[in-house]
C-alpha cells in the first residue's frame, strides 16, 4: 500500500512529468548533437581532438552528465518537497514506522529513473549510431560491451535518482539537497584535480561520478575502475546516502 501511495503521489505532480521529460531530452539530444559534431568533423577533415577517439557509445551517452542532474534533482524533490509543503506529516501519520516510506520512495523513483535512463540510452545509441555510420566510430548492438554500456548508463541514472531521494530525506531541504547533489557529482571531482597526483590516483576512481562513469564506459585503463568494481563502489555510495537518511528519519522529529 505504501508503494502504491508513493507511485500515485509521484505521478500526480506536474514537476515529475516536466523533469523526467527534461532528463530524457538531455540524454537523447546531447547524444545526437555529439554524434552530429563528430560526423561533421570527419566530413570536414578538421576533427576536434576531444572527439578523435570517440565511439558510437561514448557519443550517444554524452548527455548522461546532463540527464543525471535532472533525475537527481527530481529525486531530491520527491522527498524534500514533502518537508517543504508539510505533507510529510500526513505521510508519516499514515505510516508510523517511517522507514517503509523511505524505502518506497527510493524504490519507486529509482525504478522510474532506471527506465527513463535505459530508454534514453538506447534511443540515443540507435539514432546516433546511424549518424556516425561509415565512420571509425561506427558500432552496433552486436559489438562487445555495447549492451553492457547502455544498460550500465540506465542503471547509473537509476541509482542517481535513489541518491537524490536519500539526500532529500537526509537534509529535508530542496536547496540543500540539490546543492549537495551537484557538489558530489560535478564539483568535487574538479577539486580533487588540485591534489597531488599520487592522491588523485587513489581517490579519483572511487568518487561517485567517476565510479558511476566506469559502469558504462566502453573501455578502461589503469586509472579507472572496472565496470563491476565501479558498480560496487557506486552501490556503496548509494547505501551510505540511504543509511544517513534512514538514521535521521528514525531519530529526528518531523
């Protein structure tokens, strides 16, 4: 019943439809723009250095970093939004044990974000691979690692949604949750680059965004985690966020 309630609440909000649409749009549109730019560079003979070693997979998933913000922000709104409106009192009055509310919110939105991310990744790849057909970046679903990368991108976006949900419940503030989410996924990796190189080599691969990226990267080297290790590390970050949210939910008054 709690799952059904959270499902109904999620789809009753206009912001859900808008933000999910933006996440899907970012994922597909930026992937197609990257593929078109690569194709244009090949045809003109003036390839941008950043695109020289690209593949159809990496080009199609170029919008993942933008889509993660939309899905993560919506995850924050799913929980912190109820605190800002006061609806959380009614929710917890109906479910006094509290934790089923958190698990249900995380499960429902995580599943929705997973589906949106996976659909977007496949759509971007299927169209993008057609754009770069006949170029060195050309690939299809039968190539080794392609399916794993596309499914990994969807799973990564689903887990980002769960982390957003947990941050909203932990901080109980829309602005605070979004700020921490953006800092974790985008700002901290840049700050780590200021550390000595020996520290970077040990810390950087285990950051949430870098571990998540290794889940859907087609190739890996000594400075990145394998897909399995990246998934394990990112699951640990997700569990840590959920544990913090669960602790505050059970220990603090609304």
